[in-house]
């Protein structure tokens, strides 16, 4: 009897093993059956289809049908989740975005878009509906990434930032102008060509001056006096070219793509005001001469004057009325508003530099206030520049419905550098995370 039981156990084990082997064998040769199961899932069952596809793709990673269908069904889930988000059903939206992000082998660009939308959904955000309604542009984003790879543009990580130290290593950045577009005047200041004539551009002067300061810091003894003098000449140029109201004005016409009419001579820019503060804070620190502080204070007053009063400080009301309490420093004062990212960040660094002077306690506290308010805006608005795998130059695509996001390859690295600097200044994880994320978008290529 004992022997009989043992034989039965052995026979059962062999039978089970044989069945299991037969099942595995069938399993390993059922790609077509898997595909049939997937095709039987309607487009109203994307979650079910994704589950089957994940299993199928794991077993048959070279079968292109499963990769294509994974992306097709992921796009459906993405669209559904955006709809849920727009209807205020944030939990449902987050669930869908998570499925996309956590499922292996879905296109990274689709995952990038899901990640941006999930960030907004997690904070209960649907105020700026234009971002969620943005047509999915996966092919365009991939083209931007490929173009950036071929462009040869580089970006630099800052690692530290000190108001009286090196300014963003700007001396290492190549000029965006060709030799034929630049003319140096008798004092050695650059002029740029616009509409066939050469004009001073305050931002170009400021960046050239800050580059001289950086070189002065690193110079050997025999060059130090010359570079210090060159830097202070630039600071004096700023003093000699501000209006009584503290504005640095542009003396040439300029056509912005969001405006129907050209800017007339006399137009102003927050970035020109902000970078002037970075120059003058260093000049005052270097010399102790009050003329630099007094001029900078006038520039700061104009910088913090509302656009409605002729200044350059705006708010996010152009995106949604509920956001009017968020201040924004406009690189270009346009109608509709442009909300140019690099301009706002450069301006914030200028305000931060100004807040580090001890010449006047009231001015110092006021600069700290505007710096903190500008940072609050930046933290809120950063996701809207992210189009899922790449970054826009401004938010014209939200303020002027119907136009595509504006992408400028030469400013991509600039955004990362500025975020890196703001992280070093504030140690706020948000800025470090976005610097890492946007770096990742292009570094993987």
C-alpha cells in the first residue's frame, strides 16, 4: 500500500510537471494570442489593455506590436486623465498618470508629459486650463531633443553662487551674435546691429561688464587693474544711461511675436534693470562709492514699479484672474503678456544681489521681500514651461491661444544654469529638482 501511494504521488508530480511544461510551452508561443486579446480590448478599456500588454511585452520584448500598442493605450489614459483633471477629479487623474509613469517601456516622452500633469494635479491645479488642453506634441518634443543634441549648445552647472563672487560663469558663454553684428565703440563697449544700424543694448553691456568682473576675479596681477577699470567703466555706463526715473531704455524699434505693433524707442525690460543691479552691487562692494548704490536704488525702484504705472513688474493675472497676487518681472512688456522665463530668473538674481548690500536697511529688506515674492511665483509657474520632455522660452502659448509653444534651443541651458544658481542661493528643493529634470530631458540623448 505504501509503495502504491508513493507511485501515485510520483505519477501526479510527473503529470503536474508535464502540464506545467506544456503550459509554459504554449505560453512562450502565444504572442499572436496575446495580440488577439489586446485587440479585443476596446479603447474604453485602456487599463485592462495596458495590463495585458505589459505581460506580453515582458515575454516578447522584440515584438513591435506590443510597444506600439503600449504607447497607443497610454495616450488614451493620458487624455482621460487630463479630462478628469479639468473636471476637478484629481484622484482619478493622478491614478491614470501613475499607471503611465510606472509601466515599463511606455515612451519616455509620454511619461514626461504625464509627470508634468501629475505635478499640477497633485496641487489641485486647473486654473490655467490651456496647459492641460495643450495638444499632445510627442513628435515635436522628440524633434526638439534631437535638434538640441545636434546643436552643440552646452550648459553649465553653477555649484555655488556669491553676490560678490563670480556671476554665473558668464565669461564662458558664447555670444549669440556674429562678428558682423557687433561693433565696439571707442570705450570698448559692444553695440549690436538692429535693422542695419548699431545700437547699445543694456543687457549686452551688463553681461559684457559682468564678464569683465569675472575675469578680474581670476586675473593675474598684471591684468587685474585693467580688468577692474574695464568693469567699473561698464558700471559707469549704466549710471550715465539711466533716466531720472531709474529706467534703462532701449533706443531702437523691436518687434515681438506676440504684439501686432513694434515697440518704439524708449521701451524697457525687467532683465535690463535686474542685471544692472548685479553690476552695481559688485561695483559698490568693490569701491564703496555711494554713486553706485544711489543709481542702483533708482533702478530698483523702477524695477518694482507696476506695468500699469509705466514700469516692468507684472503679475500672473494674464494667465488667470485668481493669480493676480503673484508678481512677475517681464523681460518684454507685451500685450498679451509673454512671461519669459530666463528674464524673470535673471531679474531675481539681480534683486538677490541688491538685497546683500548693507548700505540701507530699508532697501535691503524691500529687496528681500521682492526676491521672496518672485521666488514664490517661480515655484508656482515652473511646470507651465515644461511641455513634457522639453521647455518653452515663454508662456505665449497660454496667453495667445492658438499659437504653438515657443522653443529657443540657445536658452535651454540658460534655464538650467539659472535654476542651479537659485537652488544654491535658496537650497529650495524645487529649483534643484527642475534643474535635474530639465537636464535629464537632454542629457539622455
